C-alpha cells in the first residue's frame, strides 16, 4: 500500500481538491443489488436506499388518507403508476400497509423482514390504533401548540377574571 492509499482524507478529494461525494457515495453503494418483488403480474424494483423524498413525505403524510399523498410517496419507492395499478387490481388498505412495511424494511436492510413478519407488524399497529394507543390514519395527535393551549383555555373558563 502506498502512503496515498493510507491517507483516507486524501481519497475523498477530487482532482481539483474539493470533496467528491459523488465518488464516495458510488463507492458506498458498490456490492448492493436492487431488491425486486412481484405484484399483480408486474415486477417492481426497490431503490438501493430509501430516497430522501420518501422519508420526508412519510413523516409529513403518515396520517393522510388522500390518494394523491400516498401516490406521491409511492412514486419515489416503486414508480409512477403503481398505486393506480394496485387499486385497479383490488388491493386492500391492509395489503398496502403490509407492502409498505415490507418495502421500507427491505430497502433499509435487505432480508430483515419477511412478508409474513410485515403482516404481523401491520396487524400489531392496527390493533394498537383500535385500542387507542396509536392515532388512526387520517387523524393526528394534538401538536405541541394544541396541547399547551388546552390548560390555558380551561383556566380562562374557570374564572372570568372579575372580582366578586
């Protein structure tokens, strides 16, 4: 090994001296292969890692039931018309939930979740929502401002502020 090969900081530099993340990320992804799955006669290829847009939208839209929101999230994961195709084939909301759990886990760590385990996880989450332990889709827990406003509103109602 040469001195240059041992100087790891030197390897991160492009010819012009700037940090070369393109080369670094390309090196990081070598050896990984894209995972695929078959559904309703089509083969879908998952990305090698979760796209940032999927992660950001998942956080923002996790309780939305708007098909356009779900379509936007899925587009980053499996392509343009997947949701419409699946809906036309009769996919249920449970099946979609299982598929999303499986796909996200598989992209993060291939082989970490089986389809059966994804179904168990989905059903556990659904049971928790039914018991009131988790917000149901389409609703959201009160945000910080809403939680803080409630005691103040009760305090104002408790007394009018007038002296008796």
